């Protein structure tokens, strides 16, 4: 099976995975040492905090989980679809994510734990926005599913079965982009501190603007094609 993903899906998935990698590494390196792009470890730590009777940690971890879910719910309200396709309001969603990341940066700089909540909400918003395209799973804020797809593909290869090349290529793109974002984010945090979050915030905003512009151009092209052959001649 060949890779048949439109260019805008490749660009969007890679860019957003890079954003998530930067945001998550800043969360880890910050004063709370809190992952914000995924909830597996957060849920495990929440259970441990409850057993240990650490109410502060339990409250913070629960807050991150709730914030991520609220962000996903907000995305569902705006996008109203689980399949990537042109015409949906991704530009609005990405603009909100950019604002949330800028606000998280400000709160982190004030050593306010609410910064992690806004960052988690931004990541939930992003992850719910990008779900599936043409049967390929698109998850840009965590890598468990991507590595699972790679393992399945390796098993298919060892058994001489056909490779799901579309899923394999997309998984490789998201893994490498997330990893690259982590490297860039760690380097930026070393030199800029929490101001490093300005980079993924700006990048998210630019992706949103780029999508809006592309959607507008695509609409104009479609309208021109529809009107061209059937347009009546002027007398």
C-alpha cells in the first residue's frame, strides 16, 4: 500500500508533533517536572500520590488529567469530526492552542502550577484535533501508538506480509518530529528558561494561519474550477 497522504497532512502532523515534543520537555525540565502531552504516567503518579497521602501532588496530577480532557472536549466542540479533512476549523483550534501556550509560559515564569494545566489543555486540544486520516492513526502528542504501529509493521515484515506503508511512514514522521522537538525544546530551555515555550506557541499559530490560508486558496481554486467552464459569456 503506497503512502497517499496529502502534503498538508504531512506538514501538519510533523509540525504539531514537534510542538508537542518541545512543550513536554519544558514541562519535564521545569519546576514541577510534569509531563503534559500524555496521561499514562500522570495517571500512574496520581495513583501513587493517593496511596502516599500526598494531597498536593494528587490535586496537581488530577488537574492535569482534567485539563487535558477539557482541551479535547473543546476541540470536539470546534472541529466536530474525528477524521482529518479540509474545511474543518483547525485554524481556530490552533489559534486557541497558541494562546494557551503563551498563557502557560507566563504562569510558569511566575512559578504557578496552573501553567501545567494550561499546557495540558493545549495538548489535549491538539491531540483531539488530529485523529485519523484515510485509516492512518494520527496522534501528535504521544508516541505509544506510533511505536506500536512500528512493531506491528516489523512483525508483518518478519512474516513476509504486506507492510502498511502509510501507517509506517506517518509513525516514523511523528516519532522523529516529536524527538526533534524534544531536543530543540531542551536546548531552548537551557538558554531561555520558560521563554522557550514561545517557540511552540508561535509555531502553532503559524501552522494555524498557514492552514487557514491554504484552506482559503483551496476554496478559491475549487470555486474557479466550478465557475470556469459553465460561466456564461458576456454579450
